[in-house]
C-alpha cells in the first residue's frame, strides 16, 4: 500500500486536497471517482510535483503514450463530444472511455485511449492533451488547465467548441467567397494560353498572305511565345529561383513580418483581414477573461495565437504596458492595436468590472462588420474581374479588326 497526495474538485466546483491509501495509482483514482471527486493532481507522498508546474503543449510523449496529429475539424468534434459527456454529469475518465469505445474516427479513438491512460495515471488532463497531440495548441491546453483548477471543465470545453466552430465557419466563408474570383482568374489565364497557341498562328498566315503588318498586340504576344519556345529553360529556372526566393523570404521572420504588414495595406482586402484578426483577438480575450484567467496571462496567450506577426509586435507593447501596471484600455489606445470604438467599450468594461462581457460584445460586433465587409468584397471582385476579361477580349478583337481592315484597304489601293 502507498500513500497518495491528491488535489481534486467536487462537482460543485469546490477544490479539496488530502491523502489516501491505495495499492497503486489506478486504485487511488477509482477511489476518488467513488467519492465523487475529479483528480487534478495525484502523486505518491514525498514525490509530489512542484506547485505551479506549467502545461507544456507538444512536450515529448512518454513510453506507451500515443501521439496523433488532428485536423481542426477533428479537434472540434473531440471537444464537442467530450463537452456533451461531461455536461451529462460523467467524470472525465469514464467519458474518455466511452469516446474510446464508440468513436468511429481511428485518430480520435487513439487520442481518447492515450488521454484516458494518462488520466488514470494521475496526469492532469491539460498536460495529457499537450503530450497526446500538438494540434490542441497552447491556448486550448491552458484553457483546459483553468477549467480543471476552477471545476468548470465542461463549460470551458463548451465555449472552446463554440470558438473553434466560429473560427472554422469564418475560414469557410472566406474560402467560399474567393472560389468564384479564383475561377475567373483561371479562365482568363486559359483564354490567353488558347489565344497565343491556337488563334494567333492562324491570323499570322492571313496577314502574311495580305502582305500586311500585324497588330501590335499580336507582335507582342508572338514575341513572348518565341521567347518561351527558345528560352524555356531560362523561364523555368527563373521561375524556380523566384519561387525559392519567395519561400525562403517568407520563412524568415523579417520577410514574413513585411508580408503580413503588406497584406493589411492591400486596398479592401487588407481591411477585411484586419477585421478578421481583431474579431479573433477580442473573442479569445473575452473567453479567457470570462473564464477567470488573469488579464496578463490572457493577453500573452491571445498574442501567441495571433497569426499576423506585424499585429503581434504591436500587441506585444500592450502586454508589456499591462505587465508594468497600466490598464488595458490605455495600452490599446497608445499602440492603436484596436479601433477607438472598441477601446471605449473596453474602458467602460474595466470601470464597471465587466471586462469579459465587454470584450465578447466587441467580438460579436467585429464579426458582424466582417460579414458585411466579406459580402461587399464578394460583390466587388467578380464584376472587376469580368471587366478586366472584357477589356482583354475587346482589345484583341479590336486589334484583329483594325489589322484586317487596314489589310483590305491596302489591297484595294493596289
């Protein structure tokens, strides 16, 4: 028999600690479950982990621990299923067992099996998530740790599922909005290829028979075609070098930061991208603050999840200002990381002690603005591309018409 030191939470959220005698860790966990407790820490007396140990997502897995790579949709499915089981009143270990037995997705079944094995050994769920799959990420694991400590794991997982679903819906909406413009661009490219390869050669013979000069557009396209035919190796090599240069530049932090800043300066599209990032930042901030995480920790996690390096650098100044004791609203106003209207609402939230709801309200407003901006963008791009296509076709048709007209006029004169 061994003496185990435990920290656990009751279903009411009350945190308790104590010791118990058991033959091994699995028996100790079963005893805690029988008592209606959810284990947070379970160690043999004298070998207790140092307090305040941090969750390390993606840490190396120990012996017997399965590691899996999950898609975003699979992380969402896992989170929703586990939240449903915990909401029904089940403890964590039995919920993971049910997911392991009933889950059809082999990767999710393996993840549930690995997590259950670690939880049975007394590993915290947050740390087990980081060991099992790096797909969960820093933000996810730290939220789960906060849920374990506060006894609100099911609520945390439910809100995280909502956040993941909203993020995926946003990305899907952006992708769908860009499908039609992308098809139009491909159509223009194919039209130019067909024109250069098949249409122009037929008219070359016609103009030669008429002993007439070809239109300038034809001469230019024929020159391009002749260059590609004779120096195709140079075109391929130059294209490869340009591709490698762009790839290496984007892998470099300086080049990636420049590209991220440039994206935000693109007319119309840049404002849409900025709105998307601002909506993500305020949504994450609101979720974390509402769930009781300290503001400084919340800012650090949110900034770490920021996909834009340029905005990440500006937000880092906000983190430093808050770390030095400044208020969030003043730091945001000084750096301009968020719009003035959002900063005003944050100021009111700080003064009334309702910062979390204020941030949530801001995120919903930003998402509405993003929806409107996306609709305008999708309405603007197709007509613009159609106009470009029409101009290209008209210029070619005009060149053909004027060339033939001049040739016929020349023959009549002769």
